């Protein structure tokens, strides 16, 4: 019941964002009804709308989970973008170097490479914070630039096919490809890139729930995030939890590479991310840092991403930038609700203290 009540506020934030968005469309001089019909109708059409919406939601589930785990541990992972870039390149590297391996070995090895690369890149700011006390926000931001530059250099000068005008690596081995869901779902064409990584994202959501709420490790992560001093007094190693939390967060962000490399492009493509790492922050906040909420929020942002294309093509005055406006409005309303909630708690606390001070019989 508490969780459903927690989801009520993000739902109100979304409705308010769409209401303000409709006002913006009216001021531009176009029809909000037609705009939203194109925006939502195209995202829920079958098979292309739903297929692409689920495909767009896949990386957002991974990055939303990554940010949610970090926030549960009292950390803010701004580095999911860099972690997914490093992981995608590592996935492609294994798929290229071990292309002769059979699929039963190559696919798991590529998946392990994505998870491990993301975990290592996420653990670096965790180690810096645990050892030197440096803030993870600054470290992860700087590591984003390093990650993008590093994999760009390796692609350009070592793994790019000579003469290829596109900044991309050589293709991975055919055995490293994972199946698209169109092969198994009736009516869903295989040309739609929705693949098994979507099911892996749902599995990861369930595993994150089990980790955080059903295991000792998860309890220690949440305890560290809520009250580090009390957790340390109870015997929890804060430094170890910081490193572990950031490593898990990075590993989840790194799983974007599985979707991108093994299920979609079958190579590393420079600049492939549509700000997945940064959008994951909004997904986690809207989803209340809960795996189920992350799935719902990722689907919402995927609907907006998918619906922006027909809005841009078939409306007279409104462009696909309305999607960015709606995303920003959702974030603002969620942030405003959280701010008012904290202010209310401080006011109640102050009122309670005052009441105790003036109660009869008290000095």
C-alpha cells in the first residue's frame, strides 16, 4: 500500500507535465489533442509502435536501475553514460577477438565483458570516494569524458575497418548475435530490433529487488544510504559498501552494451547513446528508486521518445522538442514534490518540538 501511494505522486507529476505541455502547444498555435494523439498513438500501435517503444525502454531500464541502486546506497552515479560506453566497447572487443567461438560460449563471454567493464568503471569512483573521500559526482562526470574519448580513440585507430566512413568498429562474430523477439512473437517483424536484452532487463529488475530487499547485502546498502553513521555503528563497513554499490551500479549500466552490440548493431558504434545514462537519472527518480517503478518510468520515457518522430513529421508547428519539454516538466514536478515533502517534514518536526516544549507539566 505504501509503495502504491509512493507511485501516486509521480503519476500526478506526469499528468501535470502533460497539462502544462498542452498549454505550451496551445501557445505555439497547434492542437494539443492532435499532438498527443500522434505522440501516444504511434507509441502504442502494433507492431512497430510497441516494438520500438519496448526497444527504447530497454537501455533506460538498465540505466534507471543503475542510478536507483546508487541512490539507495546514498550515492549519485552521474557516470552511467561513461560506464555503458566502456561496456559496449568491451562487448564488441570480445565479440571480435573471439569470433571463432561457438555461440554457447561467445554470447555469455560477451555478456560477462559488458557487466565486468561497467562494474570496473563504476568501482573506480567508488574506490576514490572510499579511500580519499572525493565526491562521486565529480569523479563520475570526469570519467564520462575519459570513457568516451578512450573508446573513440581505440575505435578510430585500432578496430575500425580501413576506409569505413562511419566511426564504428569491425562487426562481431555471427555467433555473438542474440535473437530478436520477432523470431518468436507472432506478428512482430524481425526488422524491429527488440531483442532478448529486454527480457534480460526485466530479469535484472527482479534481481535488483531481491538484492535490495531480500538479502543481507541489500540491507547493508540501504542502511548505508539512509544513515551511514548508524550503519557503521552496527558493524557495516561503509567503505566496502560504497565500492560495492558503485560496482553494482556500473554493472547494470554496462548491460546496455548487450542490447546495443549483441542485439542491435552487432558492432561498437561511436555515439550510439541517446543520453541513456543521464535519462536514467530521471527514470530512477520518477520510479522512486524501486525496480517496478523504474520499469514503468522507462516505458513512459520510451513512449515519449518513440512518439516524438511522428509529432515532428505530421504537425504543423510543434517539433519533436516537445518530448524534451515533457521530460523536463516531469522531472521538475517530481523534484518539486520531493522538495515540498521535505519542507513539510521539517515543519512537522519543528511543530512537534514546540508542542513538547509547551505541554502541561513540562519545563
